[in-house]
């Protein structure tokens, strides 16, 4: 079996993660390891205009508003989303660099050469 090269392989298989990188990435992975949080992240990212009001998110779940707020706080603390209060509502959007960092962990940088 051929050894993977740096040009074709995801960062996780190119070289061992440093302790600091692993500690940083585990926060992101833990944040999305919950089905509600993963759905919230997806709903926010796919919402028209790239941001979603909390009022657009709560009706999709059979959970209390404080529980939804807790999940949003976990995503925000991990750096995956950010928010802004506008009047009585809070609007959320994805932080592209954080989500990209998570995705790049497992995504090859280039397609392997054809054999």
C-alpha cells in the first residue's frame, strides 16, 4: 500500500496533530457532536442571507427556549457562530473560518493523481 503524500491527504493523516491543535479542534468537534447543535449550525448556515433570528430556530425543535439558548451558547463559545442583538431578537451567523477549520480536518487538499 502506498504511503499518502502531503499533497493529497487530509491534515489529520498528513502528520500527527500537536497537543495545542488537538485541544483547539476538540472544542469544535464536541460542539457539533450533539444532534441539536449540528442541526442549529446547519439551519443558521443555510438560512437566507446567511444569518438567522433565534425566532426562526426555536420552532424547529421540541425544546424549551432556554435549552435552545444553551445549545447556541455552546456553538458560540466554540467560535462556530457569532451573534448580535437587534431589538428584542438575537441574530446568529456562522463564523466561516471556524467551520472551514473543522471541515478541512478531514478534507483532502487536492484530488489524488489518477493511476
